[in-house]
């Protein structure tokens, strides 16, 4: 890597906010490149990892930009092809104010130089006991060096000292300013990154291969298999614990599953999956009393129930017929900016985004959720982000376990937890780390093992894998079958 003889004081570079100064130009030799062709007939040759700003407000690598709308000086233009272009010498502009600038009429970003730059200067910095360095940036995503150093500082894995400056700490900014600013942004991710200092999780799958292998190793057979294999428990209810239920509801016609996830959230730093009910042949009308029965097993916990489609029938009947008091209401204001007396969780592009990011925080980033059910882990592996940025199951796969888990974890989102728990302590990111139940009176538990017969005879019965496709080419599923799992 070397710098040319350009005197940057004599030049400025065009950015999306006008002409800006910069520090210099760095030459990178023998870099893998691609040629992008746009729908307006223009082309751009750049490195594979050159970052371009998309219509959604996120940056994408050039090698992965096919069919994406890219921000340009004249509006937006679509990448119609990405062609490998061999090795080239590439030039990067350094220290542009904001990091964004125009190259061939499109917005680029130069922060992908950071890893190489850091590798080159760290030996020099570490050689002196008096060396100091300050790194400041707006959070973007969890794929880069800045996130690695920052998250390592939060966890105490390195010697960096971390701090945040949030939007509310800037004089003159209030709730009205926040609402006006959010209304002008393309999506909630932009607000969270630019003003709440939150990193955007990235990756095609909810779990990368390494994490999937690790989580799969820690799954184990349920201690109790009840209700014809539909209801699995990894421990018995304990009245000293705090439980929450996440519920996703299907039509019961043999396709999608109605799923109840029960989590032990007594210690948010050690969340445990303790029970899963899953059935794709139970109608919504039959599912309501089943849901009430299972909730009673766990002391009538707070229930995060998706009310979309046939879920509305279950939520409303649970309240009307059983007078269930623990239904959590959330989401309607995120959709249409209004209040509503509708019960349950409203699933929408905006609310699902918040829920997915919250789940990925607890599961992926902080690794504080012990998932015991292999079926849930498998679904998470096939839970992917689409080209449009939304999350869902791969074609031919199910995501009902993931969605119900996602809603259960949403009870620990800071905007909801404050309503239902005494928050004793928050972590560095404002998430509850120590909670206490608000006393609503005596809770009654019904031991499920006193009602059902354990279908694991002598503990030797093989576990059941529910959901997915029995005729699968997925080697991960095949491996579980080889271990003795059966399909339901």
C-alpha cells in the first residue's frame, strides 16, 4: 500500500452534502475487481469490496450489488450485472468528511480500508507503552473492525474504553425533533444507526455456520415429551422463575405450525428455552384452550401473541372466554402512528424489523439465549434476509419456531420491559440485565406432568423433530436423523 504525490490541499471531492476536503489517496495493488453495469448504460470498475449506498440506506459490497438500486448524483440507478474483472490497482480517497463521496456518479464509502490500515499501524502503536489512539464512528453493522473492537470493549475482551453520544444528549433535540427526523428517513435502521448508536446485524442467515454448529452441539433431548409429541419440556415449571410465552398461530391445515415458546428470563444474561409446543393440524378454535392450558402450566406468564390473520381470533377469544390478563399489546403505533385497543402483537415490516434486531441482539451478539430445541436451531439457520431487507424462512422451510421465539424475546426490548418489570440494572446498550417481576398477586401453576403421560418411556424414547420437510436434502437435518431424531 502506498500514497501518490497528490497534494490534497489543492483539491476537494464531491459528496452528497457538497464539496469536501480529504487527506489523500491510497493506492492498493493487485485487488480483485468487478465491473458493474447500470440500467442507464453507465459502468463502474472497482474492487469486489467497494461499498455503494443503496436505496434502503444501507451500504452493499459491489460484488453483491446485482439488481440493487444504488444512490447516484441524479437519483437512483439499478445494477443490472456484476462481472468479474481480474486484478487491478485501486485507489481509495482517505478521510473524507462523513466517509461518503461520488465515484462515477454513485455514492461510495471508503471505510473498508480500516482493517488493512489497522493491521499496518497496530504493531507501531503496541510497541510503545505511552501510545494512545481514539477511534470515532457512527455504528453501521456487525461485519467490520469497528464493531469488533467496540463489542470487545463492552464485553471486556480488550483494553479499549467505549462511550456513546446519543441524539438526546445534543442540546436542542427533543421528542418532537426525533419524530420529525424519523419521518424523513427511509427505514428505522437508519435512525438506530445514526442517532441511537446501534449496530445493524448483517448476514444472509440468522446464524452463520460457526454459530449454527455451536448452538446445535448444545441442543439436547427434552426431559418430557407430552401430548403426542407436540409438547416438549426441558425442565419442570418453577414458581420462583420468571417466564414469558411467545406465540405464532397458523390455520392448522398441515402447513405452517402453531407454536408456543416458553422462555425462562429470570436472568436476562442467562435466558433459557424451557418448553416448546408445535402443531400444524390444530385449528385456531382448538388452539385457544390449548394455549390457555399451557400458559397455566407456567404460572400464567406474559404472552406475546401475534394477532395477524387467524391469530386475532385466538387473542380475542383468550381474553373473552378465559379473561387472560397477561396478553402484551405492542406494535399498532409502529404501523400507523395511532393507538388502538386491539390485543396482541401486530406484525408489520416496521415491528418485525425491531423484533428481529432485538432477537439477534440477545442470540447473536450477546449470546445469552440457551436454545435447547434442535428444531428451533434448524429454523434459525434457514431464517434469512431477503433482497428487500425483510426476514423469513427459505423457500420450503418453516419459521414458526423462530417467529414465536422472536416475540418472546421482545418482552426484553427496553420499550416494553419498562412497562412490565422493575428494571434493576441495564447493560451497556440499555437492555435490561437484571429484572424483577411486578407483584400482581399469587400465581397458580399446574404441573403438566400431572396431566400428561411422559411419552419418553424410561428416558429411552427418541426425540421428535417437528416441522420442515421429511424428504430433505439438508445435511444438517440428515445428521439429526442419523442421531436418532424422528420426523413429526
